[in-house]
C-alpha cells in the first residue's frame, strides 16, 4: 500500500469505529471447546487464558504438546465427558476440552489492511449465523485474507460455536467489528481497495470484476443477500456463474469460491 493510502486509512481510524466492538473492556469471558479451538487459543499470545476443563486424556495431550504454552496462572480441572457436555452448547462436540478465556483485544482495519493484492479484505453484511461466519473465517485464513470485517450489532459474538466452526482461524485471522459498515467501505476505497459485492444478480462474473490490486469482497446475509445501501458502497456487483437449477449458494461456500478466485488470479476464470 502506498504511504498516502496508509494515511487515508489510518487518518480516519478514530472515526472508523473499526475496533472489534467499541467499549469491550470488562466483557464477559468467552468459553471455547474442541481440540482445534482450544489448542489455537493456547497458541495465541493475544489470548488471556483463565481456566481449562478436560478429561484426563485430553488435558494430558495438551500438556505433552511442546508447541503449546500453558500460562502458569491457568487453572486446570479434570472432568468427566458428561460434565463437560453440560458446560457447552447443546450437543456440541467438545472432544474432552473446554476453555474459558477473555475476549480477544479490539482490532482496527487501519492496522491489518495493508493494501496487499494477495490479502483480500472480507466484509460481511448482516451475516448472523455463527456457523457460517466461522466457516468463512476458516476459508479466509486458508487463502491469506487480511481480515474479516463485520458490523458490530449484526454479526455473531465471539462464542464457542463460532470458534468450533472456524477450526482455529478465530485466533489467527484479525476480526474487525465496526459500527458503520458503509463508512468503512468508503475508507477502504480511499485506501486503494476495489470493493466487489457478491450477488446473484451481478452484472458480470467475478473473474471479470477482480482487479490486479487490493480487493474487498463484500457478501450479504443468508437469504436476503447484500443490502441495497451496502451495494451502493461497492465499486462493482459481481456474480458466481452457478447453474440455473441452483438458486444460490450458502454464503460460506460463496466466500470460499471468491477467495479462491482472488488467490488464483489471473490463472482462473470464475
């Protein structure tokens, strides 16, 4: 990113309200579960770990993992699988591990969106299903996205359900929660990002809309799709060329395909 574009993004950082939720200090602890989510949280230096519950086998496996660092002050409690099941969402596959931690610190677009062509920004408009958001996080991390951007009031919170679906990506992909999504899109444009909204009625295929430089992929809610106002803050509306027999794709599937297309340009035609 050119210095002037960095200044364009950073100069508005205070007005972007782009932190992961304004005023999150003192927020309630987060409970995570499952081997991938717990191991990823332990490996994340930004995580403040409070306590771990687990079966003897599962905890012994964590303690034997040389790649993980267990903070000295972390409380460890052995528990039966049935007891762990009562600590998590109904029928959640806890895999013998439950972890309590503080929420991740606030992140800001200005600090994580560096204007790199091979690191797209993923923007979600009113996508509320934590399974979908977690799956999108996983794909975004896999394809080297710079960050995920959601609106603070219209996205799931940081929960065990989302973390389990993200399979560790919650700890590695910066998640920026903003108050005003349209304003953030305008600031991304000022910083040199080409904003592409994904919609089945898009005027062109995604491959033709993708630029060679920095790109922000904007995806709408399950069912309703991209809101009109958010579409107005995109540079182009593009579609994925799916068969007419299928009305639409799940938003997490669409995000994965779009991210793959970004990673493969100009070698693929989608």
